[in-house]
């Protein structure tokens, strides 16, 4: 197996160990009226989000002609350097949060404060803002839509997940062997979508236990998960950064 394959697996594990993804899924799936349906909708949205972000990485590599067999080029260098910088920043944030023992945000007990953009959107779209409130009275269709949107946003757009999936999509294109590239896609998908799927699996196996499992998972990740994720991301950043240096046109 190539080193690029190992990086793809590393990035998949980093997504798996990003606590916010599973925590939000457990919160969304803990719906008062239709928990299983909400969990399935979150899973579908999450899978679509991961596919979207990974496809962005593939598109970037294809558009800028990042050919692993080519010599140094400015597009190839810039793409690799940007991805390495993004992974480095996320890894450092994780490491700092681990050292500071910063708690994982609990949007149930401590809802995030509204920023200017969120306030403006709420004023512009008051009905949508009401539907996004955790305790809002919604129809079944609205609950499904809200859960699916949450899954897509968390797994496809969230700044702690999106750059990692983009980096994985880019790294897949670095694998020259066709069979190994296909295997990398399968392995990445199987690992990365687990946080989106687990709430539905838990609700099927242990109905009504989502909130208790969420609290236990938060304690576990608070103690062990963040430093592992930080190490994975910093290692991947170092590898992609070295790859960028190899493609530096002025070497």
C-alpha cells in the first residue's frame, strides 16, 4: 500500500473521531416523536455531505491538473500547500483544546450564541429559524428535512470536517494504482460515514438510549479522542506539506 493510501485512511479516522459529528447526530436522533426517522434522515444527509466534500477534493485535483507523476507546478504546489495548511490549523486547534481541556460544546444545555450572520438570516427567514429550534413543533416531513439538513451541514459543510474530506478526495487522486485507488475510496467511505450512521444503528438496537450514550461518548472523547485526532491531522498535514515542497517549482 502506498503512503497516499495511508493518508486517506488517516483522514477517515480523523473524521470518525471528530466528536461534534456524532454528538449532533445523537442530539438530532433524540427526537421526541420520531427518533428513528430523524436518525435515518441525519444518516442520509451525513452520507451526502461526506460525498459532497470529498467530491470537491476530487474536483480541485482534476481542475488544477494535480498529476502525481508530473514535475513541479504552481497549481499543484498551491493546492497541496493550502490543504496542508488547513489540516495543520485544524490539528493545532484540536491540540490546543486538548491541552486546555476545553469541553465539547453541548448545544442542548448551552445553545450557541447567535452571530451577526445567523441573526440576519433569522430575521430574513423567521419561519425557517423557528423550524430549526430543537423544541419546535414540526410535522413529520419537517422533522425529516431538518434532520437531513443537519447531517449534510455537519458532514459536508462544517469547518472541522469539510477540509478533511476535501483533503481525502485530493489524496485519492495521488494514488496511481487503479485497484488501490478504488480500495482507498471504499475504506474512506466506510470509516468516514460511521458517525452519521451510528445514531440510527443505536436507535434500532437500544431505543431511548441516545442521550445517555451521547453523554458517555462526550466524556470519552474529552479524555482521549481529541489528542488522537490532533495527532492524525498533524501527521497528515506534515505528509501533504512535504508533498507540496516536492512540487515547489523553484526548487
